[in-house]
């Protein structure tokens, strides 16, 4: 293993895993809890990165996170508005917003297709000044990212157990019940999508500051990657309460990054990475189903063998 | 008090599928009234319920609950005052949430304060939920942390009943809520229903296909056909009525036999 994975590869896989875990958490909220496939995730991720990058460029790396989350909330609100007040089917609403966001993102980046942050302070460069001594000198990035992910995870878990959070969960779980119990499902969908998109945008900013650049195509395929992380996470933890599921999603995202790192180590060209992602997602989604099937075939095999034995025993008597 | 005043509803108007589901229906339920509704297939029983809960808006007429005109009030606003149990026991509870969380949601009705949004279930409330679950005598009070999806249909329906009445509703609608349960469980849920309604004097409308229940439960019986209430009986007259009389009345008023394929004539 040590020949395949060096410590630095392990570390950067963990760092990226934790950054993308925020998008996976966003999908956990929209796709799993609200039962809505929010396809505006790709655009929203870039939006978060773009807004964050511009605010960082102007010299406010911390404010960038809040600005990006604000932008994410706006984007989520538009998606929710289209599906709850305008009667647009949820998948279409996501696609429409995603398309529109492309122009918005370009405009945010001052009509250029990329922005770089090499010349300005990011939260990582700020932290480096304070944390660059001692054993953790190489790990300061991971520490910051981990802190953000853990805080987000704890807050999300607490939120989902408040009355508002319970109402959001019920909205995705049983529509009939919600309508019969004085909860306004339209409001809950709006709140849920705003929160989910805030997480997506947060992840975008974090990635932007981490790699010191923002590109218009950054978010392409983000839904697929986040979905893969989510499903790997679910396969890891199976059942349990909300906190356990959230931990699972974060672990799933890290594991996904390990798989990608492994693929890169095996000299898969970088251009093929999207195909690798798609294959990983397909396998991750199919895995629980195939497992069930294999159990069926195994049991049937045993059953047939027993039957055959009994038959031959009867014949010999 | 519920007043339904000449309410009409036509589905798919102007098409070949046009169906007059409610035809000038008027009904007044006094406080504490418990009326049972029987009727043929497609008579408009469930449609009447959905009109009251706000699942759709009626074409014509008015619906007034306790003096408040709710004809154009949104569904989730109405459900603060109206409890609704469906025939399908899966419809009333959220399967992936725990018993405790489901009850906490039902309890939301009680809170009118906006700041309650970010509050969590308190220890006091948990205790209260536990006490109420113990009344069901199904052992659910020891399974508070389990997802509702693990419960049986009967247990889920009993829980739904508890949730619908946790905050006493001004009107309770029961849409054949025991029909999908096995006989023993159905009896249990029904007994519980009667007990809760009697204790708290809840105004209640109940659809049933059991003719015995239609006469023995509550204080009024309604019969529906073709979107209209064709027969209505209460008081002394109702006490003397037998199931045969009821069927006879239906035939006389609706001009045909009661053709509900699930109707139960015996007890």
C-alpha cells in the first residue's frame, strides 16, 4: 500500500474529500431528505467559487464564505420558487437555473472564464502564517477544512432535529402526512433547497481558495461526484440516525477521493477522470442491488444442491 | 360546528371524463356530533372529505368551520383545526422518522409561536408522548427511537390517530380508517377512536363500509349517492333503524341498490 499511496497523496485526497463532502451533504439534504433531484448543483458550485473568488480578490477571504453562501441561498431560492410557485417540475427547475447560472457566473467573474487568486490572501495563506511551525506544518490545510466540515456537519445534524428540520424531513418522507399536519410543504422545500445550495456554494468557495483559482467549468459533473460520495457513504453506514448518516456522507466523499487518487496512480490520464467518475458512480449505485442478487443466486444454488442430493438419495433407496 | 353549504365540484369539466363528484351538498354538524357516512362506489364520500380538508377548491358553495369561512383557506392552514385519517395506514406517518419525531411533528399544531422553528423536542414533551403512547397498550412507548416504518399497519394507524388528536382538533375526518386492518386490530383502533372522540367530545365525520358501524357508532347516519346526500337519519328514529331498513331507504331514495362492492352487512 505504501508504494501506491504516499502520505502526501493520502493527505490531498482527504483534503479534497472533505471539501467535496460539503456538496455531498447538500445532496443528502436535497436528494435524500427532500427527495428532490436538484440539478442546479453544478452551476451553484461554480457560483459559490466565483463569488468567493471575487470577494477574496478584493481582500476579504473570510467574508468570501458568507458572500458565497448568500449567493447559494439566492440560487436555491430561485430553484425552489420555480417549482413551488410556478409549477415547474423539480428536475426542469434545476436544469433551467443551472443554464441561467452559467451567464451569471461569467458575469460574476467579470466576463472572463477564469480567475486566479495567487496574488491575494486566502484563509489558507492566513492560517499558514500562524500554523507553519511544529508537526502540523504540512497538515494545516486539512485542519482548516476538517474544522469547517465538522462544524457544518454538527450544525446540519442539530438543524435537522429542530422542529423546522423535522418538518423538512417529513416533507420529503410523506407528502400526505405533511399536508394533513399543518406544515406548509412549499415553505419547507424552499428552506431545504436554500440550505442545500448554501452548502454547495460553501464547498465551491473552499475549493476556489484551496486551489487558488476559479474556472467557469469547475462545477461540471459535480452532481455525479456528490451523488457517488453520498451513495458510497450510505453503503458504508447503512442504517442509523441523522448524525451517523452525515458522518457516512463525509466518509463516502473521502473514500471516493481515494478511489480517484488510486485511479490516477494507475496512470489513468486526467482527461479520462470524468469517465472514471461516471463508472465509480454506476458501480456504487449498483453495488447494493448486485449484492442482493448475489445472495439470491447463492441461496438458490445451495437449495438446488440440497434438492439434488435428496433426489439421488430417493432414487438409490 | 361545521357548515357545508350547497357545495358542488365537477372534475374534468368539458371533457368526456367529466364527473360531477359533489352535487349541491349541504350538511351541518353541531359541536360534538359524530356522523357516519355510507354510500355506493364513487358516491363522493372521499371527495366530500377532500373538499373539507382543502385538497382541492370547490366550484360552488361555502364551507364554514366554527364560524370561519374556510372555502378558500389553504390546506395546511386548515389542518391546524382538522384531523384527517386515511384508509391507507401508510399515509398518516413518516416512515423514515422515529415515533418520537412523528409525534413532535403532530405536536407542532399546538405551537403558534414563530420562534418555535428552531426549538428541539424537550424532555417534558418526550415524557408526554410516552404517556400517550402507553395508552395505546401496544408497547410503542418502549420503541420511541425506532423508525415508524418498522411498525405494523395497525400500529401505524393507532399512532396516526393519536397524532391527529394530540392537539384536540375542531373536526376529525375518518376515511374508512380501519378498513385496511385485520379484524382484531381494526376493533382495537375503532375502540380507541370511540374512546378519544367521546372523552374530548370531538366533532367527527366517518366514512365506513360496515353497515353495522354506520348505525351503532355516533349519533347520525348519512347515505350518499351520485354526489348527493340521499338519506339522513338521527336521534330516536335512528335507534329503531335496522341494517335492512337502511338498505331499503337507500333503494327508495337513490332508485337503485347499494352497490358498494366492499360493503359489510354483518357485524
